């Protein structure tokens, strides 16, 4: 294998790992947002059960 082929392979590996990290980070962010939204909905439902006549914000 020639030097430039090794460099190209190394660069491809670096880019693939970076893309994978980005996908994992986006998936974690989406999961966190979903969890947060579920918590907000649960809090609203609990508040509604405590006072069904309160106006929703």
C-alpha cells in the first residue's frame, strides 16, 4: 500500500467515526427531548387532576 492510500484510508476512518458520533449525539438529544416532553405532559396532567377548573397556560 502506498503512503497516499494509507492516508486516504485513515481519513475515511476518521470521517466515518465522526459521522457515527454525530448520529449517536443526535439520537441521544432526541431521546432527551422526548423524555422532557413526556415529563411536561405528566406534570400538566397532574396539575389538571389537582385542579380541573384551572386555565391551561
